[in-house]
């Protein structure tokens, strides 16, 4: 074993090795001669779905308040960053330090009220406007001054989140309902339009349903509600109450299939009364 190999092993097996350890492990996994065949075959495109999945698992750990799980999931998410940077280093593009320095430079530049001479005496809304102004200046410096208002909103975002981001962008230049009640009126209008196409082509029904979801996302924005978070909470509530139904029936040596809607609905109301 060479001295380089010994040093690599020392880093990989050091329980207190931190980031250098993780970076070394990824380099070893991607080594074309001695690495893992699966890891060697991966590309930016094949890893991207895992990154999205890991981000959601981080959100789930936060929602459940499980900090041991959060630590593990943050590690899984960090691994995705290390994966991309290792592939980029192999291609001669950038490495982990370049990524860390890039975000550090951005944070310093976008917080002049912390790292510069600007006043910290601003509301969160004022700081958000300043943030967007700095971002616009950065785009202009990159020759993107003529970019459209909606440019840069990632296509890969969850649909509800992307809807809110698109609406926020449009609202910056005044394309927005000034009153929340007007959004609610639009929701009612979209419900009627969806009802009118019921039983027609699936494409038309899908279109009208999409319009309704888009306006609901806008209503959530006007109420300062995160629609993704709201739907996650609703999903969780559904799971808790349905599991209550299953448990109640199981106590009678029965399964949901042996029940009917009336009985299960009554059990649902019991779960609701218990605060589930």
C-alpha cells in the first residue's frame, strides 16, 4: 500500500474527519479503477431525482420534529452536493471549495446590512425587497438585464411551489389582485368552470382543474400560507385519521374492506373529535 493510499484510508475511517472525510469517501467511490461500479456509472442527470427526494425527506424530519432523523437526512442531502462536486472536479469544472466559496460570496454580497455599512433597521419585507434588488443587479452584471419577469423560476420545482413563485414575480410589477376577496371570487369562478366541463374531455377537465389549483395557490399567497406545507399537513391529518379507522376496526378483528362508508365516516368523526 502506498503512502497516498494509507493517507486516504486514514481520512475515510476517521470518525471525526468531517467534510474532508466525506469528500475523500466520494472520491474513492468514484475511482474508475477501485471504486463502486454503481457510483462510477452515475451522472448529474441520474443523481438529480435523488436530490429532490432527499430534500423532501429533510422536510419530513422537520415536520415530525425528529432531530436524530433530521441529522441523518441532512447528511443524505449533503452527500448529493458532494456527489455533484466530485463529478465536476473529475470534469475539471469546479470542486467543493469552489461551491462553498460561491455561496459564501453570495451571502456576503446579499447581506450588506450585516457585512457592510447599511442599516439593520429594516423590516423583513424591506430586506426581501433589497434582496430582490441585489439579485436583479447580479443578473444585469451577467448580461441578463433584458430577461423576462418570469425567467429563472425553475421548471423542476413542485407545481404548487412554482405557481407561488411565478405569481410573486408577476406581483412585483403590479400584475396581481390588490384585494384577497378578488382572489376568492376568482376561485368561485374557476369552480363553476370546472363543473361546466365535468364529463367532457379529460384534457379540458385537467385544464380547468389546473386553473383552479393555480388560483388556490394565489389565494394561499395572499393569506401568507405555504400551499405545499398546508397540503403536507392535510396529508398527514388524513393518514392519522385513516389509521384510527383501521385500528378501530382491527380491534374488532375486522378490516376496512368489511366496513362501509357510513361506519368509517363515523370513526373519522371520532378521530377528528380526538384531535387527530
